[in-house]
C-alpha cells in the first residue's frame, strides 16, 4: 500500500513558480577602478555647480541610490545608470560605490541607460537626439514593429511613437530630435549653444554633409544663422539638387525680420536687492542707472 505522506511531501517540493519568493537584488560595494562608462554614452558628465553639490552630499552621506551595472567580458563592470554618481565619488575621494549588478543584454542595458537619464534637467539637444536614436535602434533590434509605411496599416506601432508615448511627447518630436544626429558636429554644437533654433535645425539636418559644410562657411561669412523659412528653402533646394554656394548665399543674404520680444523679470527675484519701501517704478529707475553705468564701463574697457 503506497505511503500518503510521501505524496504530500512531494507536493511541497513542487510548488508552482508563482508561489516562489523573488530573490531581492543585492547591493555591493564596487571599487571605482572596476566601473567603466557605457559605450557611446550620450550624456555628458559636467563639473558644474550641480556636480559639486552632489559630490558634497556624497562626501557627507554617501551614495544613497545605488548605481546599476552589468558585468563586462573584459572584466569589471559597465555602468548602466550612475555615471554622475561615480564622478561625484571620485570628487569626494571615495574608493568604492554601491551598485546593483544585473546580467542583461546590450539592448536592454541601452534602454535602461537612456530612460534613467532622460528625466535629468539641462540635457542638451544633441544628447537627447543621440539618446533617442540609441533607444530606438535597441527597440528595433529587439523586434519592435517598425514597418509603418502605409495608412492602411496605421494601427501598427512604430518604435519612435512608443518612445514618444513613454516620454510624454509625440512621435514627431522623437523623429525631429533623432534627425539632429544627421547634423555635422559643428552645427550640433551651434544648436546646443542656441545659436541655431531647433525648428530650423530639423530642416538643416536634411542637407548633405557637403552642403552643411558649405552652410558653416556661409554662416561665418555672413555672421548670421538661418531662420526657419530660410532653412526650409535650403532643404527644398537640396532635395531638387539646386542647393549650391550661390543659392545658399542668396538665401542667407536676405534681411531677416527683427525679432520682437519682451523681457519680464519676476518681482520675487529682484525685490531682495531693494529696500522694502521701494516701489516698482523706483526699482526700475535704479536698474536702468546701473545698466547705464555698466555700459559706460564696458565702453571704457573696450577703448583701452
């Protein structure tokens, strides 16, 4: 006669997977020398005021949020999220940093790397553009549906639309940013420095590298950057094969309409510099007197 107890014991050993406990991730201290940057990491690590504040916090309290890393075939670990934290640890003269080690493929790591950085403030357009492209390429390689080429199949989901939905922007915005990766480095820098606005930059990205180099020379000679209307016409001429030195110069020599804008300074930002008894009119008088004095000083400095 079979033993019933054996069946019960056997049942305990084969609990359904859903009932198994999920093992928590372990945080370990990793020497900074073993932490390596993510290949082609699109986000710069700047030694600015924010970084100095982070370093001071790390020195006082340590790293409160562990980095996420993955093992490297060459040894050590590849940082997925935590490049700024690592640099803060270096500035704070720490030897190690807490991190969670995860085994994942390159595409999964790329998506996590981009998502963990896109919420940061002060991201340059070129950084955002490269990050969006890296994420879209990773999603494509993972097998995302990206074959939306006809209105008849508009229900299919493009990877750039998916990225936009996750980022809270439209797919067109993602596509526009990604187009900036087609700009030559010098034009990308001008966009980052706000010398060229985003909307004309999207149009200029359609120009060939040779045409973009010609544009840089024209910008230098004319000491002016293209407006949206000018960029649109350059793109159209480029597509028809008619954009050359003469047509580009003709467009760039046009007189642009003066930009009209007003400057408004919030009262809570300037009232701390004045006595409480000062009225807004009195504040304005003082500001203009100071500006006049500043202008005269600049003129004296330039004449030396």
